[in-house]
């Protein structure tokens, strides 16, 4: 992960591309139906390790994923189902919902009680803890123990606490790069033409002279791509200063934060911070100089915009192999500059997960499918890259090249199973996955790693604050309005919605967590 979307990331405005920054909001309650599914012992099944599926009844599983719908999706799914039929006597229906519509459609699907089986969930899309709080997801601890052998073997134990809500696991981690790195995706031809020294770009504002040069010399090219696709709080620190702030909730919209060098972990409203205002003023300056489109806040499909090639600089994830991944995603050569230091926090770990719906009629088989994506590399690469010779070609045992104008190129390897099962793409180092694992181990770790905010007692306040942030962030982060006006308005509305009470509640939970964990 993917991400990034982390991941792709893993698609925040400042984390468009691979995986993005991720953080969460809400916590878990469970229904009687969940209890029954959790405690009943499902029938043991003969899986791949026992050589067949004779004891399994045939089922069809429905999986909702976020991404760009692919022309050849059904063709690939038919091939996937040949494998699944043989190994777990199941077939799969994959429903891909476009990036900009995923949250809204999943809210409708969840509210309707539709008995789907699996869905992508995270801190930034189809919010994980909000789903847990609504009782939409099934507790998975027992299912993981019975049918998740390869998942538990591969995902290091140290990452699982980030997923737990009230001691229970409601999502299966997709194993990928958990170290968040942010950067700028820059069109290589323009970087070369204007002799951009990327080593000197340590924070976003450092790219301003390059953007101004493009504005003067490249008619028809918009210097910086900003959209209103996925409004989100951005990291208010950079590669020059290090990791100085982290969010309290994994919910990417939530404005509560702590200073990472503050041993008391005092919670504050990041919208009131000088870092937030400075960032808002930078975007406003870019907008007034014509470096951002005048209608940027109304643009709803950031992925499609990026592929037009009409922008000089886009935001994205930064890490091992990310330049090649961005080049493949956008369809033209990309070079990168790192603007945010790599770090690991709770939100980055839960940036890409899969949940099993509480109304699933086949939760055991759904877990078998998830485990198979960790075990079976051929299946994983079929899901990721499609059909060999049609959608990609191999140039080595573990290296692939995407067929130009392929009808199946979803760019969402981080969204399924273990990304480390994927072939590397041509141009990526052969040891890309080893580099990613090393980045996970070596990156800065947030002092809040493992803390998961519980929104049970403040659901109304959290919902109102999320709605307000959704309204204002596209305006602020595209520079559309003067932040001297819009930021005070935002602060006032947040206070009216109960942000101070939310700060008090968050502080108590952090203090209790510190005491319980000897922090």
C-alpha cells in the first residue's frame, strides 16, 4: 500500500499518490449479532494446506474496494475465481468505487445493512473506528487465529495494537510500508528544463521559485495541483524540522494534535497553531499568484486530474520505489522531492486494512480469502497486475512492466494482503520491499504509537467537527479564501461544535493510556 492512496496515500490533498497519512476517529461497540459470530465455532475447512476444499459449500463473496474502476476487471476476476474455486470453493465479486465517492457510498451501504463480506477501511477512507463504533465490522480475533495463519506469520506482532478497539481487532492489516513519507511529484521534463535542485526542497514552500518559473515559461501548465477531492488535515511539519506534531485521532480530518517533544502529550487544536496558519497562507499566496487553478476547490477527481499531465507538481507519498510507482500511476516520468520526514504512527499503520462486515453470511470464508492473499503470490499478483501478457509482461523472475494503455492497471497493490508479495515494477530496485521493511524499522516513531482514541462518549461532537472540517479544508488548502478570514471562522465553528470538550476527553484518554502503559 499500499499508502499510498499509502499506499498510496496511503488520497489526502497533501498525500495524493501512494499512500497517505492516516489517522482515526471513533471506537467500538458490538452488537449481539457480533457476539454470536465471534463466539460460535465455525466448521473447520480443508484449505490449501490440506489439499482440497471438499468440506466447503460453494459461496460467493462480495468485496468493496476504493480505486479507479478497470475496464478488464471482470476478465481478471474470472481468473481470480478459478483459483478461489479450487482452493476455498468460493467465487468473488469485486465492486470498485471511485475515490471521490467511496466514503459516501460506503456510508449508504453500511446504513442499509447490506450483507456484503469485505470492504477496504482505513483512517482516511471508510473510516475504521467510525465503522467499529457503528457496529458495522465483525471482531476478527478468533477468525484470525483459526483461518489467518499466514497473516499472523507475516505481519509483525508490534503493529497489531494499533488496530485494537477496546481490546478487539476489527480489521486485517494490509502488510506494507507503514513509515509515512511525504513528498512532491514533479514532472521530470520540467524539473530538468528548469534545473531544479531537489536536494534543496525540504518543505513545501521551497518549491515556490520553481512553480513561479513554470508559471512564466509554460503556458497551459498549472504549476501546482490542488483539489477538493479529499479534504484532510495535513502534517504540519517537514523534512527540515523533523516530526514535531502528530494527530491524536487516526481520523485524518480531526484537528486535535500533540507536540511530539512534549512529554506531557498535551492536546491542542492544530487549526489554532501557527504552523496551520503558515501553511494556509502559503496556499493562499500560490493561489493569488496563479500557481493554483481558480476552480481548484471544485475539482473532485484528483486521480484523473493528475493523469492529464497539465500540472508541474503534485503531492504524493515518498519512499522506496515511489518515483517509479508515481510514474506508472500518472503515465509520464516523475521525479520526487521529500518534504516530510518518514515516521510511523497509529494512523499510518491503519492506513490500509480490510474489514469483514458484521452481516457477512460467510465470515470464515472471507478470512480464508484474506489469508490466501498472504500465502499465494500468484493470486496476489493476479489481483495486483492482472493477466500476464495482456496487462503486464515479465522482464525477470520478479520484475514486471505494465503494458501501455492497459485495461487493467489499478495501482492499488497496497490495498490487498501483503504488498511484499508483489512483483517489483521495471525501474524499481530489486530490493524495494526490503527497503520498505527497513524504513518501517528505522523511521521515527510517534510517542502516541498504539494509542487509539475512543469516540463512544462524544459521537455527536466528532461528527459535527468532521463535517465542519470537510467544509473548510478544501477552501483553505486550495487557497480559495483569505485564511485571515476563513481560519478564524473555522476556529469559531469548531468551538461551537464542542472542540474544547473533545480536547478534554482526548487528554483524559491519553493520560489513562500513558498510565496503563508506563509511558
